C-alpha cells in the first residue's frame, strides 16, 4: 500500500477522532440520541475498516473492540453510561496515540490498552463477551487455488434463477471467468426460451452446460459463483479425473452422458439403443430429448475425447511399447523403399528431365530421413547390458579371490536392439578374460605397487556410424613371450617368424589358443577369444587389442550402429558389382601394371612409403575377363591391419540394404549378404574380415 | 455512448415485409422496448427481418429476444430473418454466451437457427 | 470508452484508494461521499457499476442499493457492497436489496479489481 494512501487515511482518521470526541460529549448530554450513537459507531467502523486496509493493524484490532460495544449500544442491548463514555474517550485517545506513534511520536502502552478493552468487555452482555477477538480474518472472494496439480475435467450445469438480471448479475461474465480457469466448452441451453408473446424480457431463461478441464480444483470453480450461490442451481461433477482413475479406454456413450445428466431416463435410452441408427438423431427425432441437450452432451463427449487424446500424446512422449517385430517390418519396408529410391534416382538421372530429377532428389532426401528415423526407433541405450556386467564382475571376483571394481561410461550410448542382444556374449567373454587373465590377485598387485583393488572399465562411445566399446583393465597386460611361445607350441606360427606386437596380440584370437596357466571355470578351456572374434565379425564389427605389460590391457570393439542398412562402397570387378562396408574402408589408391611388376609377383603395394598387402579379388573370385590396365586398391583397416582389396573400378558410396543370402548360401565364406542396386541387379556384400582370414589361413597352409 | 433506437420500415415493393433495425445497445436495459417493437412488427407482417448491423452491444437478454422471436415466427408460420450478424460484436457476444451449436432447438424445424454453424 | 464506476463511501481514504486503483486499470470513477450524494449523482449520470460502503451517514448502503435499483438506468447494473467480516447478516440484507456481490474489508487493490472484473465481465 502506498504512503500516499496511508497519509490520506491518517488525515481522515484525525478528523474522525475529533468528530468522535464531539459526538461522545454530545452523547453524555443526551444518552438516548440514536443519531449520535450511529455517528459514533460509524466513526469507529470507518477507522477500523480503513485502518486495516492501509496497514494500521493495531488500530484496527483495538478499534474493533470499541465498535463491538457500540454495535450493541446501537441495537439497544447496552445503555449509554458515564462509564462507557469515559472508556470510549480513553479509547479515542489511545487510537490517536497509535496514529501519532506511526509517525514516531507518542508511546505505545499495551497495558493501558488492555485495561480499556477489559473495561469495555465488562459492559458486554455475557453471551457476546468471548466473541470479540482479532479484527481481520478476511474472507476473500478471490479464487482459492487447490493443491491439486492434475487437470480434472468437470461438468458444470449452471442454472440461474430467472430474475438473476435484477441484481445486476451478468451470467456471461461468470462464463468468461470460467474460461480463464482452463480449457472450457460452454453450451447454452435455450429450450426454455418462450415465444415472444410469453417472454418476460427481463428474465433469464437460459442455462448452461459447461465442460471445464482445469487444475484449480472444485473450490475455485465454486468461487466463481460465490455471488450467485443462492440465485442459481449449480451442479458440478467430475467426469474425467486427469487419468488417475481412467481405466476405461472408451469415452462415455452419448446416451450414458444424457442419462448421467438426468436429461434422459435409462429406459428411454434402451428404447433408442434398440434402433440401429445414430443415437443423437433418434433421440431428437423421437422427441425424448431436446436437441440442445444432445448438443451439449456431444460437446462433453468431444471435450473428454480431446483431453484424453492430448494426455495420451503427452504420455507417449515418455515411451511407447511396440512389439519389436513391428519395427522389423518397418525397417524392412524402409529397406525396400531405399532400394526403389535408388532405382528412381538412377532412372531420373538417365532421363534428363529436370522435373523428374527434382522429384527424385526430394524422394531421396525424405527416404534418408525416414531411414534414419526408422533405424533410430530400434536404438536402445547400452546401459542395461552394462548393469548386468556389474553383477558378473562382482560374482567373478568373489569366486577368484580378487578385488575388482567395475566402472562404466557412456551407458546412454544407443545401439540397435539386435546388436545389443548379440553383443552380450562376446562382451561377457572379454570381461571374463580381463578378470581371469588380466587383473592380478590382490597380493601380487600390492607387491608391484598397485592398489589391491583392480579396475575394469567399460565404456561405449559413438564414432561415426559405429559404436566403440572398450574394455580396459589395469592388470598385468598381455605377456608377449608367453603368447608367442604358446602359438609356436600350437603350431600357429613358426619359431623363427618375425611378428609385430599387433600380430602377436592377434594370435590370441586364433582357434584353440589359451594362455592361462590354470584352467579355471571362468575362462574355460581357451575357446573364448576366437568365438568372440567370430561373433563380432558376424555383427560386421572388428576387435582391437592394446596392451602394456604391467599397466593393463585395452580391448576395443567397433560395432556398426545397425544391421539392416549400411553405408558402403560400391565397386566393380568385370561386370559384377560388389559392396564393401564403408566403415572399414580407409582409402582408395590406383594399382598400375608397373606397380604389379615392381612387386615381383608379390601382392604388395607401396602406399606413401608404407607396405600394404593386397588381395586381388579378381583372382580370388575367378572372374575371367581381363583386368583393366589401371586397377584400384581399396585399403581397409581390419583388426589393426591395413589390407588392400583390388577391384576394377570404384563406383562410389552406396546406401546398402542388407538382404540375407538365404539358407543355401549361408555358409559361403567371404560374403555377408547381398543387396539390390538401383538398376535392379544384385551386388554381393563382401565380408572383409572373413576374406582376410581365409587368405591368411591359405597362406599359412602353403 | 450510442443512443438506442429501434426503427421499423417497409421495403419498397414488399408490402408484407417489415424491417426492424436496432442500433445501440441490444441489452436488458431496452429489452421491453425491443419486445414490444418485435410484437408490433410481427402483427402487421408476414416476413420480419431484424437488422442487427448497428448494434453496439449485446447481452444475454438481447440474444434471448432473438431466440424468442424466432420461436414466435415458426409457431405462427411467419418468416423471420436476422441480418447484420457478421459483426465482431455479435460474434463475440454469441461465443461468450455459449450459443453457437450444431443443431437448433426442437422447434427449429426449418433449420433456420442463427446459432447453428457460421458464428464461430 | 472506459466503463464508469461509482464509489460511494464516507471514508475519504477508502474512496481515494478505490478510485486510484480503478483509474489505473482504465475505468472512469465517480465519487460520492454518502448514500444521498450517490443517489443524486446516479439520477443525473449513467454509470456501469456501483461500489458502495454499507455504513454511511444520511443514507446508508442498503438504502442506496434500494434507491439505485429504482432508477431505470441502474436497474441492471452490478452493485458491489463493501462489508466487514462482522456484518454477515448485512450481506444477506444487501443481496435482498439488490446487490450483486460484496467485497470484504480490508481488501487489496487486486481483490477489488478481481471483483470488478467478475461482475462487469
């Protein structure tokens, strides 16, 4: 409240107090003068009321007591006595002192105040003695807000009395007030309006059905009608509770709504239902219900339908359950679409029709978006798998008498659901290996100055169209000599073979290799790592080992995001097209006849000073036609090795929808599937790691 | 504040038609006056056209009158049309009172209810 | 065109506060010092709403409400009375006399505006 208003009140109060003094003295002369008594009462009343409004709460509370007494005097319950006049005059002086005090003058004297009040109270008849208390418990006509946060839908029937206009009420402004509370639909019921001749123009014949969805609660709705409580018939029902109780999925039938509202009897509803037509039409035709009421019920039905739909949309933002085979079908269809789109692009490129070209481009853009979205739907965070591993690590370390903590990182990284499922077993193997072979026993660790507790860190991170999953332990690291010795013992390499570190590490993926001194129940009998490698390659992924003695080992698994559609490189040998996963391709270089001759028949190319072995696919696939004079080497990175694959031509990048080869060709090595090209022909998808593996095996055998 | 007037006129060449044109506030303040004017016009016409184009304010009593006149018309088999309902004032008032609807009342056999469709 | 509201109150400070609050919200305000003054002004001027105190000299609030309802231009206007919590019976008396609603003293400017909006639409 501004000072300006306070100041105005004070001026007024001083005036009133002066007047009060005069009136009281007058009253002493003529104790029965009702006019003077009224004046005293009004002065007190104004000081109290205005005092409270402008923040003079002490004055308001004190004056209230005096006013209460004078109310009784006014009603003839108490006579004006000398004592009353004295007390009131004393009270008047106290009020003035309080006014002065608000400016810093005057002194508060609570004991004296209490004395005056006690004296005044003695004058009151017994029954009223206890009633006078504090002056302000304001009742507010403002809407009170409930605590409830949920949106609840109410059906309100507001039927004003016919002479509602006569006390200045405009029902429409109440409707407007309701509209401000929430989502509101209002239907005026006009059926009671009589013909002109019978109309009382100043009466209200209309009533309203209101459907309101709001979070403010029923009390706030009642507050809207606070002034007309006694001048209307108000019915408020909850028809939708914001989903807390909505078990029935269906909206109420029109007939049910009408019966609930009392506009139709249930037997009439049955009669109408027995006819096979739209309920509303029959209800009106048969004259059982006024059209207005049907209209209003229809509005309710619509309103509830809409808010429920809205709620459903909101719910679905959090999650939606769909059987995964539905998603598979979607992805398949998208795959088909991608194929057809490729044909469209190719055909339009040949036609040189600008309009067709622009359509094809648009379709391409949309297809790519659709593809990404469809594949995205299948994506799940890898985190659930991670938490399973935590349990595994805990159980294993107990079993082996080791102290191991597992930390994870990137649990939110998303991967195709199928990939996650198929990744589970290989990862379990790798983690087991880290725990069994990697992390030392606590005593050994302590003696080498490491903390007793070992750590296995599992992390996942996106990298291009792949996900990198790393398993990192702070254990002993791989023992190169032991691996080498074992490999020689198993006849995997010759004793004199010159092997790089990476080559030695990759030996542990060879079938039948195990370095564990002790065969434990955990790492089994050395069937682990080669199985892991196979499983990961089946997912078109690759695996990579890094290790430092005494520091630890890091195994990195690179997995493509999805199995259904891949970005790939389309190449050509003779008249056949092949597809290589782009994620494995590093670069393409030319291979001339001169280069081949320089290498003296060995399949080795010199790429910027680096020796890169290559596999001539023409030879390998026994393609008869002659090679062009300049061939292309597609250099790939597989399991830490750079290996080239020689093809005739590199056509370019291609979005490849993977089709399986079917049962008959399932076991064909070196091919992971097929795809359909834009012109309708089939291209085989090369299984690069498998090709490399089989070539290595042949060489070793030779 | 626009003065309230209600004028009755007879279009040329249509002796059985009366046009009643209201200007100013079509509110409860003038409800009795409007009712009398409507009754008088109905008494001498086969076709009554109510022009609301110059109305500056409607309230519920005003709109009740329109409904009531409409009802009177079809019970006496007379024609009743309402013009000038395109104004923002009219549309806003009808919406505020919750009058727009999809089906007219039971008596609206000729489907001429002015609240059906259109207003929104 | 701002709506015209009359405030009838014998307390100058309340009148000032009501008037100030309403004017700030774009209403035009006519002040009257008591019921008699209010009735006189009402018969000469059309107002859209009346806010009246109940306890006033010369003619109190109830008398003013009855008198106002008898004036044709005031027959249907919203009339809001200012009451104190000790006057619950007055609320009924006021409604019977034709009041539209009430505001309980003490009130804040926001509460006043909410009620004005409620009855004026």
